C-alpha cells in the first residue's frame, strides 16, 4: 500500500513533463557556418534535431562574406565563424549578443592532393623545382581577404620561405570549401585545405596529405556567437548549448579539430 502514492507521484511527474514538452513548439534557426565546418555541422544538425526537435537550417560560406551579409541584415540567428575576430567584432558593433561568444573548435590546416604519391610527410613538394617529377602547376588556397584559412595558408608559405616561388601557381577560392573543390576536381594538383575536409577519425580519406605543424600559422580558433536576430529564437539558443554537449564535441573531434 505504501508504494501506491509513490507510483502516482511518478505518474504525475511523467505526465506533467510530457505536457511541458508538448507545449514547447519546435523552432528553426538559420545558421551561418564557416565552409571548413561543413561536414561536422551537417552531422551535428541531424543529431540536434533528433535530440531537441529544433531544426538548424545551415548556410555555408566564407567568414568574410558572412560578416558583410550580417551587417546588411541577412536573417542569420547564429554564426559559426572560422576565426575568433569576426564574432568579437560583431559583438562590439551590436550585431551579436554580448556574452554568448565561445570557441567551439580549433581548426587544422593540411597540404593535400588527390594524387596518392604527390605529397610527402614533410611538405617538401612545396620546395620542388620546375624540373622535379613531383612539380605541380597549381596550388589552391582560400582567399585571405575573405577566409581565415586563407590567412593561415599565406602564413605557412611565408614561414616556409616559398611564397615568392609558388605565388604564380596560386589559385584562390572564395572560401576553403571552394579551394577544396579545386583540388577535388583536379583543377589544382595541391591545396592548403582544412584537415576536416579530408580526414575522419584520424585517417586521410583519399590521396596524400601533410598535416601542417601548428607552429607555422596562428591557431585557427573558431568562435560561435548568437546574433541579434537569434536572441528570442528557441532553436538558436538551444543550439548554442548543444554545440558544447558531449555528443556534438565527439563529432567535432572525429573531424580532426581540437577543443
């Protein structure tokens, strides 16, 4: 007989919880996502919808272009930047909510080719002479004026002392996503791309690659920030917390990022 009140109280709790959950309307948030974070964010968005009921509508591109679009009123609720400077700038200018910014990932840069024999484990291919059998005609990078990964690529070339040598071979994409596509479609033999674009669980998916030592470029700290249009959006607010969950962080690590 003593168990009946306990059972009834648990039943009341379950019913009340179900009522609260049913009364919360699932919402959608439009999220501007740095191109390097495409693959992990697609997986996170799927898990996010499964776990919360909310939906993240993803738009991929370069951080520089996103900044201009946000300043011109683009309907983004959250920005997942490829750097930490752009979110801080938006926060200072009142286009982002103060106190919501945090680093969701630290990116890595890799020299990559679809040719499995072209890239060595020290990146010496960048030093090859025009007569070397491993010579290349095109090296793809992201536009340093628009993409932090492009800035990092230029730092690598300068610190290796090869910038003047490879400058005539450079082809620039609007984003790291486009730079990756140049190599993927073999319009460029080599590319300085995001490690997340070519690896999963520590393995290079195809071709040959050199993971560039982090001593050769400024750390690619990638910050997320809640934008002004997302301050009352339940999906946006929930996503900001979800990005810091164990499930989301496991996905981020699987693509070669550190936290």
